């Protein structure tokens, strides 16, 4: 494998992680607003 290929591969991996994290945040806030009862405080 060439260095260029490895660099491009690593860059796309990092990009996917960023996009995935954003999608996860979106999903989490969606679920939070729809089902607040699942997010009650666990510390008492």
C-alpha cells in the first residue's frame, strides 16, 4: 500500500468518526426529547 493511500484512508476514517459522533449526538437529543423518562437521575 502506498503512503498516499494510507493517508487518504486514515483521513476518511477520521471523517467518518466525526460524522458518526454528530449523528449520535442528534439521535441522543432526539431520544431525550421524546422519552425524558429514560433519563431520570440515577444518583440519589
